[in-house]
C-alpha cells in the first residue's frame, strides 16, 4: 500500500504525491503553450518559450511530450476548453437572478467572442486564421468543435433561440469580428448588430 509520501509504493510504482506533482507540471506546460498560441500564434510555441512561460526546466517540455506536435495538440484542447467555458459563462451571467438585463444578441455575441480586450481579440482571430497551417492544432480544434457547438446550443436554448444552428451563430460572429478588425470598427457592436438581424430574420447591413 502506498504511504502517500514521495518516492515509490510497495509495488515500485510512483507514489501519489509524485504523480500529482507530475500532473501539475504537465498541466502548467500545456497551459503555457496554450497562452502562447492565443497571444502570439502557434509559431511561438517552442520548447524554450514554453519552459520559460511555465517556469519549468527545459527538459520537462520533452519529458511529458513526444515532440512539439504532441504539445500543440494538448494545448489546442485547452484552448477549446476555454471556448466552451466562455460560452457557458455567458449564459450563466445572463440568467443569474438579479443580473442586469442585456439584449440577447449581445449575450450570444459574447458567448462566441473571446473575453479579451481589443488587442486580445485581434490576436485571437489572427491565430485562428493561421491555425490551419498547423495540422495538429487544426485537428484539435476540429475534434473539439462538437463540444463548442453543444455549449453554444446551451446558450441559444437558454435565451429562447434554440431554432438557430450553433454553427451559423459562430460563423456570423466570427465573420463580424474579421470584418470589424479589418475596418477598425467595434467588434462587439458589429457582432451584436448582425446577430440581432439574424434573430429578426433580416439581412440588412449596418449603417
């Protein structure tokens, strides 16, 4: 039986405390890689950059992963986890008792847009457009799409817009973001405007 200390148990297996430390270190490495992807793009993920951001020895980034592709794939799942959490948080905030009333188009836009400032939103979409150049990252995003769609569907159902496809909502908000960023316009305002038009069944252009 393991005694809970560092070292090994009676069977020669790593003790639980050591396993916990190893899991925490691995998680820190993955989180650091995900932060680099979101901040500077997938090309910024190197063993040295990840180790520096995670505060771990350089060798740790190769101990827990077979290579950069393996690390980027794990980081991609963390990014998707953030998207899912953001969508669910948007619905929870809107439906919380005592919450200030908010137009549902704005809530739906916030459910898809990253919870970042203008510079962060720009960096997010720049990285998203380039993600397809990195097959392991693109695969991680594709594998996580069902979870994102389910989270967005939860928001739509909660706000009485369950008839709208999650994929359509994401496409409209993402398209609005790219248009706004390329034209120096307010991303959230344009996204909310186009979502409102979508909910109203209109296809008008903003003035």
